[in-house]
C-alpha cells in the first residue's frame, strides 16, 4: 500500500502560481521525504494545438500562457529538487508539448536518469462524448524507467477508430482513466519496492564485508 502525500492543486484550493504556496510546497517536499512527486501542470498553451492558437488567437493564447507559465516553471523546480535529493518524479503532459522548453526543464530532461515515453489514451479506455475511443497522445517524463514501465502497454494497436475531440470536450479528458492512474501507481509501487530491495541487499553486502574485514584483522 502507498501512503499518498498532499494534493497540491486548484481543486484543493491550492494555487501553485502563488510564491508563498510554492515555498510551502518545497518545504513540504524537503521535510516529508516524498519518494515520488507526480506532476501534471496545466497544458493549454503548450500542447499540440497551442501553435495554432498562438497564430490565430494570440491574445487568448497569451493570457493562457501567462497563467500557465508559473506552474510549468515550478513543476520543473520540483523535478529538479527531487533529483537533487535523490528522489523521483513523474511528469505528464500532452504529446508533443513545448513545456519542456521552460526553465529549468531543459536541465532536468538532460539528466542521465531521466527518460520518457509516449502513450495513447485510447488504450486506457479514454472515450469522447459519443462513446468512441480517443487517441490523445500523452507524454510522460520520469526520473526512473520503473515509473514508465507499466505505461508502455498503452500504445495504440490500430484495431479501432478514434473520435476527434477538440476544445472544451478535450479539456474534460485531462482527468486520467482508472487504468492510467492504476498503471502510474503500479510504477511508483515497483520503484519503491525495487529501492527497498536494493537497500536491503546493500546492507547485507556491507554487513558481510564488515564481518570479513573483522576476521581478516584478527588473523593479522
């Protein structure tokens, strides 16, 4: 079983564009030892249709960008902090997304520990208003492959048609399906279990080494 941390989101009256709230979130991460930070910042000005919006409705795009930029940058700061603390993160955004051009994401994604996967949400059961499956390509970036492994099965097999969804209906699909959420949780469980095993094995090796060294000293 996993112990979940705080849900730092607007739905819980938590505004991560507020510097004071950001400071509180950073203190929370530093003091609680959060193993994995799950990040899903707003994507409106960064997603696949953002360039079209930028060209055709610049003022609207600019307004959404100004609202989203603090979240994008802060999510990068959280990911960077987790790496510095020897912990982990997983980040979700539409594919493609230029959110990773925002500082400090370029530094984060260049870290040798960081990897990425692209999935198709139709394989998670994501459906549109008509009940048809929606492909919705989605990118995940994470600090360990174990976090991404359970997501690899969600690649479209081409055996079904897709509903084309845009605008407000597409925004409704920001909510993950149960299958996607469960796979992400499985990855976290797998990573934590792996680290516990590795820690236990390292402790046993150290203990055997200490015993061996002690015996050698006595022989000498």
